């Protein structure tokens, strides 16, 4: 489910992965990036969220 959030709302996914400060910083960068680039930078934030989710799962295991 968190991977779906990573596609739609990367900052929310990062927050749910347990990284609240990084989620706030990502949100503050994500909104202007979406507006000024027209969504071209969105895949970069998706990859960031997926990496953080994957990293969190590896730490638990």
C-alpha cells in the first residue's frame, strides 16, 4: 500500500515510512518542483520514496 502512496503522494509515503523530517523537506521541495517543471520531476520523488521504503524494510529484517 505504501508503494501506491509513493506513486501518488511521495511525501506522504515517506512520512508513513517513519521519516517525518525528510517528509516535510520533501514536501517543501516537491510542490514547487511540480508547479515549475510541470510534473517532470515527479519520478525523481517516486524513486526517493521507494528507496526509503525499501531501506526501512531491510532495516527491520
